[in-house]
């Protein structure tokens, strides 16, 4: 960004404030010589993506056999027991399938196209420079015209819901919404004041209490617990990427003892129906709700796996029981994780057999709560949906372990 200039009298005026807008023009905004080439590479990826978006995603197929009254699940000339999969050029298909699949060769070609853009140094450099230029231009425009913009929209005026002084934490995970030190102090205080707090049931169905669990793992005094001992801080590795997850016993330095203890305290279906987690995060939400000065809003993630039909109803009942729907500065984001839940003593049973069953467990309660929000069976889910800002897919970072091949292998 070599230089910038501002136009003299702007043409656009605000009737309320009667002030002149300032327009921002940045010299050489077109970028360097690689801009056109980089834009062409990105455009090819976007056009390839449009081809996939235009295809149906199986919405005309129905593989669930739970609803006996459904008609048209299978082609008319086939009985359910006659439907079978066959492997054709790298793709599983079945007779009478309506969905048109992308040929394997085309898919590999498009994925390679995406990788070519990601691995192109000039393309990344040009895109980064372009985004930085647009960001600086936007910031400068907001700085010059902030008073006019604030007068136009009452919601952005000082102290409004979307004012510049409002801070928002997006995608804040519920199990990590409190700091490690706050969680440690809560565990220590609970162990000292309520040592007979039940954590989970062992393999014999017997309740395991907090004091017994600590003593069985060599912790005689709760004050011996530390943040590092529970693995809530990742270990330091210099010049090396090391995967870390405090809730995975293979990655947590504290091992199975630490992960089971953390999962018990930070689970909505944990001890006493998740009352421990509710007691942990309620002071944090109350502090943000009633603080003076700068507004601090949050969008908190609730994980929904859909492994059993009552999962969403139990989650909604937990939110209602602790009064979290009454907080104005918090919205929920219902996240559907791609990876399975942690393996631990509170792992919920999996009762679905197919992906269709899983999707039904997720969305059927939502649809029923939308149709019948006042029915006792769905009232908690309806209240949760009113405080839900979005539904998203929760992905995890994974290192690619193998390359892409164009050869269609046979199924094992």
C-alpha cells in the first residue's frame, strides 16, 4: 500500500447527521503482477465447487427403515431385502439410485486443483496482501465515518447491542469456557467441602465418589492437584507440532486419571445430571451478564452427536434446569462433531445403526419442537432453539496421513 487519498466533497450524505461521507481510495489497489494469475486459480476452484453444490446430496434417497409408514423409500420394482450395494469405478451404488455421483476421476482432479492453490506460494502471498489491503481500507473508512454510521443505526450507537465497545467471543466451547485455574479451584473446593460427591459408576454399577477416586490415584490432599498435573496446559515442544487434547487420555500428560476427572466435571450428563458443570459455568455467565462498562457477549458451542433419540431433549433439559436460557448476552451454537466423543466413564450409548438414524436423532426433535413448541415433550427443545444462533459442523484438525490416488481400488 503505497499511498492513500481521500476525495473532496463526497456525493453521499446522511440526512440525520447532515455530514459528508469520506471515500477511501488506495493507489495500486489492483495488486502486483501475480494478481490476475492468482485470481484465475481461485476462480477455477470456486467454479468447480459450484458443480458440487448443484448436485443433490441424497435428499431424494431415504435409507431409514424405522418409519414403517414411509412410502417410496425403495424403488417400486425392488423389495427392501433386494437392495444391495455394488462397487463401480471407485463408488458404491445400488440399483434404482436417484442421486448422481461425481466420477472418481473428476473428484480427484478437483481436489488436486484445490491443493495446487493451497500450495502455491505466489497465490497465497497475493491473496494475503489483497485481504490486508481491504482490511486496512475498511478500518480507515470506519474511522473516518464512525460518527455518521453510529447515528444511522441506533443499535450501533454507544452502548448499543452491536456497538464498537461490545466484545463477542465466537464458538466458545462449553467445556473450555472457564479458565484452567477456575476449574482447578472448583475441583479442589468440591473435594474438600463435599468429598462424597459421586462422579460416575464403575463396571460393577457402584458409585465412585470424589474422595475415593483421588485417593485411589495417589492424591491424599486435594491441594496437591495442579493445572499441569491434570494436563490442562499443553506441553512445550520447540520447533515441533504436537497434537494435544486435554480430554484424550493418549494425549493428556495426566493420563486416564486426568481425563476421566475432567470429563466428569465438564459433562452435561455427568454427576447429578450435569450439576457440576452448571455450577462451574454459571458464575462466569452471571459475571458477563451483569458486568458494568464494556459488554462481553458469547456464542457457546453445545455438542450434539445424535447417537440416541433422547440426546437433544436431555441437553435442552439441562440448559433449562440451570436457567441458562435467561441470559441475554449468550447464544448457543449447536455443533455436530465429525469425530466420535471421548472414551470415558460417561460415554453415552450408541443406539443408531446408520447415518440416517443419526440425522433423525438430531433433527427430528428440532422439527417437532418447531411444530409443537408448547407440548411438554418438546417445550425444552423449543426454548433451546429460541436461544440458538446457528447449527454447524464441528471439525477437528487432522494431519493428512496418505496421498490421493486416481486408481479405484476394490473394497476389502
